[in-house]
C-alpha cells in the first residue's frame, strides 16, 4: 500500500504568491521548501509517533513484544504455566491421591530447572509431555514471519504460532535486535521523498531535521516525490510513502492531514516573517 500527501491548498498558494511578490523569490522553489518541511511533519506523525529517542524506544518495545507473542524460552512464565497445567491434568487422571502436593512439588522442581538454566532437563519434560513446536538448539525466524499480518506486519489474531526455543536464546535475541533495528523505516520513507524535492536555498542537508535512527534508513525505505504542474498558477508536490507495511493504521488520514496543516502554518509564518523583513529593509533604504 502507498500513502500520498499533497501540498496544494488554496491558502498556501495565496501565501506563496504574496511571498514571491514581495521577496522576488521563485514561488515553485518556495513550495518545494514547504514540501520538504511537510515530509518531516509527516514522519513525526507516522508510528511510532514522534521523532525523539523516546519514540524509537516505543517502536523497539512494540517489535520485541510482537516477537515475544511467538517465541518463549526455558525461563518464560508461560512455559511454567503450560507444564503446570499439563501436570495437573496428568495427576488428576493417573494419581488422584493428594494431587495438589505432587503438583506443588513438580512445580518447585521445574522452577528450579528454570532458575539454574537446566535446559536438558526441561527438554526431557516437554518431550515427555509431547509439546508441539519446540526448537531444540536452533532458531527459525519463519514462525514470526508467518505470524505477521500481511497488511500491517503486526503479530495478531489466529495467525500467531507459539514456539518454545530451547538452547538458542542467543539466536532469538540476535533476531529480535535485527528486527528492532528496523524501527524508523516507516518514517524514513518520508525522508527519502524529501531528498527528491529540489530546493535551491538548501542544496545539502536535506534530512538534517530527521534524527539519526530515521536517517539511517534513507534510501532503503521507499519514498518518492513528484511535481504537480497544472498550469502557470497551479502547482504542488505529491510525496508518497511506499514502505512495505505502511497502512492507515501507521499513519491515519487524520494524522496525515494534521501534519500537513501544521507544516503549512509553520511555513506560512516563516514566509510572513520573511516578507516583513524584506519590507523593513526597503523602508530603511528609502528613509
């Protein structure tokens, strides 16, 4: 899916004409400056919301949480719950005399295995209990990929596969870290689009206003920009976010419009300040 944003509002067009008239600037070039600014605001409102380090942390925690929906390890409370429940059913069916005492003893023993990282003992127990989807001394990222919603990339719904990882916790963490390092891709598509918008007043440093955790993905994240020329006095820019998982959930229409409105208000204020400065200079020359 793609998300498009355009910078051709009537109010902005009127301000650009006024700006060009009084400062002798090129209106199309000024519009491109606004379009670059709009890309930054669009990135700000693309999930994870914001451009500060806190937003990066939120995104990384979300990725980690999604992966933990799929994989659990020998130390997981979820594993303790599963084996305890299986033990309860076994003792109730096969050894009904004082099952609570036996279950409590089993649970304490299993917790001790978890605390001491006795993966071999835990492996024997889950094998005896006929656990399905257990990875012994290996890691398979395919379970996570298959559990992701094809439209959003999130792990949710009936697609989720729970898999026990025994003896490959390091590989699981490396994979988690790799996926966490992708945080910022959805925002970087806007930065990529900004690099494609020419602006004579600022030839270099197009992405200077984007944080490093977003800029690192520029070029890798798909984004584009194209000029909308509809006549002498009708022109604009269309910026497109082509990130593979971009959806209205990641950037709702209302948030995209809010970003454009804020960028427009900011840029119009800048142009009005520039006009005033230019007029003051002219007055000083004449007086």
